[in-house]
C-alpha cells in the first residue's frame, strides 16, 4: 500500500511558476513509476507527465517545454515544476503511482493522492 500526499498548489498569475511535490509513504517508492494528472471542473482527468523508475519522463504535448517532472527516491518524492503557467493550466493536480513502467492513462495507476488546487489568474 502506498499513500501519496501532494503539496505546493496555489494561486499564481499568468506566466508565473509553481512547484508541486508529492511524497509517498513506504520504503518501495523507487519501485514505482509516478505520474501527474489534472482535472478541471467539468472535464475528465487528463495526463500531464510521468516518470519511470529510472527517471525517464514523458509529457502531454500542451505542457512540453513548460513543465518538468523529477523524482528524488531518497526523499520518496516526485516533483512537477510548472513554468510559464497559463489560465488553461488551472485544475486540481493529482499524483499517482503504479508498479511497472510509466503510463499515460489514469486507469493504469494504482494509487492516488488527494489532489492540490492550481489556479492561474489572468
């Protein structure tokens, strides 16, 4: 069992930056691929970024070049650095964990955090 806790959300102006963190319980964090998803009101949860156990990353096209996912296995934490934020980035952001390779579909993840709100004002 893995418990995930996100932090770092908030209100930011267009063009600003935020860094989200997700800390996992347990001693096997390094064995999980991690992902970030987001959900805006009225929308389905969508993939943002994922990172493999070995550190290989993938991104949704709309965030490429602006967002960076990283992990620190010593701290059981995955990060999402978000730069050049846009109003359309406004959503609740969730981190997720799965055994095996990284994935871009929410249904492939086994564990989820409670989410953290990101609001980008124009």
